[in-house]
C-alpha cells in the first residue's frame, strides 16, 4: 500500500503543509494541517492511492531546509526529488515553470510558446491553478501579458511577497 507523509512549517507567508510520497515531494498547501487535512487526504487517496498520511519530519527535513533557505534569500533553485501527478499537458507546463529563473517572470503566452502551445493560454492558467507544489514549482513567476499580477492559489499578497523576495519590482 502506498504511503504519504506530511510535515508543517512556519514561513514568512504563513504556515505551510508539505506532503511527500515514497518517491518525493508531491504537495504543498498554504495553511495548517488541521485546515487542509481533508483536502490533502482526498488528494492523496486520488493521486497516490494512499489511505493514510503519516506525520514525518525526517522524510521532509530537506524540503523544510531548502524552503527556509529560499525565504532567507540564500536559495535560488530547489533541488528535491519530486513526485508530480498530473496530465501530460500539466507536466509540460509545470516543467516550463521550473525553467523560469529566480527573480524573473513570464507571461502565460510565453509559457505557451515555450511548450509549443501558444494558443493554450487558458489551459496554461488551469495548469498553474492545479500546480501541486506552489513555490517549489514557481507559478508565482507567471504574470499577465500587461505585467499585472493575476491569480495565485495562495492569494495575490503572497504572490507579490514571493516576487519581491526574488527582487521583482513590478
């Protein structure tokens, strides 16, 4: 039976819940475990076939360390084993997001061009919305074609904070 593990951490954007499978990090949620528990359990059942999520600081220790370094301005990229569960299109979008350098932004159109689907702007927005690893897969670096901040699962104030942490000045 597949297993899933979680840990909570405090961050400058509030509490975060991290979830890993036996293959790697698979989910990051904004909030406390008690607030996201049912959503996370449902996701783990559907995506990982894991019936139980076990608390485990050891499994997620490196993830916590790298996130702390990121928030301290000492880490520009994450190097973690990931276990991404999505459609082929979502995986292409999420891979393109991982190519956006720290401190830079791209428009939805630019992501579309990067994956060879320049007309799929709405679908790219949907893939961004379903990104299971906010911050780690930097969907906060995607902005509107006019340079405006648009949509972010954690809320626009968190998106602005993350971009400004990386040196973005709008």
